[in-house]
C-alpha cells in the first residue's frame, strides 16, 4: 500500500457533525485530499486552491479546511 492510499487519523480532532473525538481520518482519493468521520457520514473534500479562492471570494468564511 503506497502512502497516497493510506488513511491517517487526526489526533485530537473533533468531527464537526457528530462531535466525536479522534474519529476523523485524512486520505487521498484520485489526487484529491479528503476528510471523513468513521462514526458518522461526515465527509469533506479539499479543492484546488484556484477553485477555493474563486468560490469563496464573496462569502464570509471563518476558515477553510487546510490540514
């Protein structure tokens, strides 16, 4: 198994959906960084920086997921 396919848990992280501690894992799928909770169905995808800046420019964003 290569490092690109390995799923890593994020120590001390809390799921934004179910609030479970130490249940978030980070992994790559098709060269896209993804975040998922193993306790609920929460999923988040890290998009390309150009896409993020274009879609977030007019919003009031507190923070963008960048592990």
